[in-house]
C-alpha cells in the first residue's frame, strides 16, 4: 500500500487481503448501521470480501502489503484447499460470503514465522513471473490460509456488526479442533470462563448448531482420516 496516501473510501470486486509487514495501519469499514475502525499492527492479516466500502491509511513509514484476489481464485485457494467439513473454516465461510453486514476477518499472527515466510513466497512468485507462477501462487495462497487456520485459529477477530457475542466462536472451535480426542463441553466451558448452559446457548445462537454436534463432527472427521491412513 502506498505510504503517505490520504485515505479515501472505495470498494472492490475482489477479495482484499492485507498483511502488515511492519508498523501499523487503520482500516475503516463502512457498514449499513455504523462504521468500524480497526487498528492493525505488525503481523496482522485482514481479509475483506468484495463490495464492502472501506478506507485504509498507513501510519508513518509502516509497510502494508495488499493482495487483491478474484472470487474464483479465492474459492480455489481457500474453499478447495481447506479440510472438508472443518468447523473453523465453515464458520469463516459463513462470515465471508454473507451479504447482510460489513463482514471481515482479522488474524492476529504476531511474529509467526510461517505466516511471514508464506507472504514473502507469494510476493516472490508474483514479481518474478516464472513458469507455472499462476498455479504456484494459488497453491501458496492455499498454504497461507491453512497456516492461518492452524497457527492462529484462536487469535481471530470478526466484524462487530456480525455479532459482538460471536467473537468467541473461532476460539472455541479452534480449542475443540486441538483437543478433539479428549475434549468435553464442560472442559471447554471452564476453559473460556462460561457455564456449560450459557456457552451452549450462545454457540447455537451464532452458529445454528450445537457444541455437541460440532465436537462430534470434528471427532468423526479425524476418525475417518485415521482410517484412511
């Protein structure tokens, strides 16, 4: 993103992915009811679907990389690369493809070396334009999304206009994915500081399914993967 460029409202027909290499920036997303302004710092990955009005401004000498991706490319890199029926990726898909609010995702990756290396690999392929670069870029983007899901699944923020209460959903799904073999709903509730009944009620309200159904689906998927090995 050009440094010192004045912010201006705009939208894209593409998915936009921003990665803060150093410093920080401000993203303002215009929703139907109210605007949301995010402060993004080094290591943050911001994903914005098409047609969402927003503006961005870097702070001082900060370095921010913006990637614009066609919906078809995003589908190939994200939807077709992530594990089938992955509860966390399904939640993200529901957010990114909804049309009823100013939706976005923020992954707080910090100084995670896998994320940073993945972004640099994508830049290298894009600028060198070697043979098979287009196919390799799609594969690298898919790898970046998988790293985001695995490494930063509990460091995610979603749009306030989605549901303020739903901010906890990615973290709880990530917890179940990591502890599927021995996890229980009671342990999950204790881990996040909720009572069993309150956590179950909020989770179903914002996902449409129960925590038990999610945990069972995760366990069945891992069992099927084990049997296929």
